[in-house]
C-alpha cells in the first residue's frame, strides 16, 4: 500500500527556519515525482514544486521560486520542504503528493495527511 | 500559466439531485490532462477523475467527467450525503500545474 506520512504540526515565529518532511512507503521511492501543495486557510490548492528522488531534479512553480527549498534523502525515502526565514503569510496546510507515474505531467492519486504550519509572533 | 476558473462558486442541491460542476481553462489543456479532486473538511483531497473522463480506483460510477480543450465538466448523477464537499479541477498538461479555485457543493 502506497503511503505518504508527513511530520507533525509546527508553530514558529516570523524569521525562524523550518523543514517539514514526507516519508514514502509501499512503492519504489526513486521513480515517482513528489510534490508539495499549499492550502491557505479556507483557500484553494497551489502546487509549490516537485522533485524526482532518483536524481533530485527539482522544479518550482513561479510563485514559489526562491521562497522555499525542496529536497530529498532517498536513503530514508523522505522528501522535505524548507524555509530559511518564515513569514506570517506562510501560515497554511502543506500536503505532499506523489505522481501517478514517473512522468512529470501527472495527476496525484496519493496525498500525505498534511502538515499545518502556523507562523505567529 | 493556465488559469482554471470553476463555476459556480457554491452549488446548493439536495441528496438525490444531479450536480454539474464546470471548469474552464484560459487556454487549451494539452491532451485533456485534466483531473478532479474532492476535499472534505480536515482531510486531504481525494482523486476522482483523471484524463478528463477516467474514474480513479474505487470512485463510484455516479461520478463522471467530460469535456475537452478549454471546457470540462464533473457530473454527479445522484447526490449522496457524503458527496457534499469542495471540488477542485487541476490541469497537468502544462507547467506549472495549476488548480481551479474550487466549487463548494452544499446541502440545500
């Protein structure tokens, strides 16, 4: 069974750094793109970027380029989403997703449970 | 970037009725690479439809997708109580992948 298990909720102050994680299991971790999707409170879904674990090829959506860093450690089957300096506007739920196949243009049958990030002074 | 516009914003219907949700793209969606997701409060989205008209594994046949080019539709033939949720379309034919803003399906 394919599973994506995300790290727990975080409460941070503006300016702090943060790295959240998504651990995949039940499939060949290296051959499927993994993405991160942001959902601000009461709002819609936004793809932030994707990463291919086999070679760490990473693509960012224009709105998120330079704002976050996506990385992966394939030895422990885990993808990461990282901020170097959080802002209040980063407060949101973050989901990791797995592509249906190894193609870069794909739909998302598998979702993590979400990680709620709250940034407040 | 392809902008997806969903309508209506909110749809109020009763169980047993038919629901028709629209998703319009700002430019043609390549190879009908269009998916639909359902999201209930406090849950992750669930894939319903991919390739504009293919039901995902385990999705009841009351859900159907249609359309091509710039106009797509999700139809729920006969609403069950568990179908009241928010629905999103997604295009994955062009980078960046984008989602519509969602349609809230509420009980009348």
